[in-house]
């Protein structure tokens, strides 16, 4: 009798009110905090309130998802952050257009 290896899936449940610190964002994305700062500089993610001190920044769940997607785009497609920002913006626009079509149709 053969045994099937067990696979563990992990996930993160986000609600609209969920906020992450800079350190929590870097942990959740498995990156250094400097990478998250680069994402902010590129406009891919935005702190909820522009604080002078980076350690006071907080990010929404939407920002976490964008940061993860940007990292995946860089890793999988080998594109730079500016390219990742463009792709993410275009994907969001496509989703908005699809939603409009669903409402009309």
C-alpha cells in the first residue's frame, strides 16, 4: 500500500480593516523591508497615511496583495519594478472593466 504525501496549504484571510506594519508586510511577502520601501517609492503600494517615519507606516490588505503580485511578476517574468507597477495597474483596470460589463450584462 502506497502512501500519498501530505501537503499543507497556508493562507491569509484579509478583511478591509486589516492593517500591516512595514515589518509585517516584509514578513508576509518574504522580503526585506527595503524591498517594501522600493515598492512605496515606485508607487506600487502606499502607506495608509504618509508618515515621516517608515516604521510608523501601515498598509492595507490590498497593498499586501499588490506587493506579493509585484514580487511574483519580478521573479517569474524578470521585469523591473516600473514594469511590475504598469502590469498591476493594467490588471486592476481590466478587473474594473470586467465588473462594469457584469453590471451592464
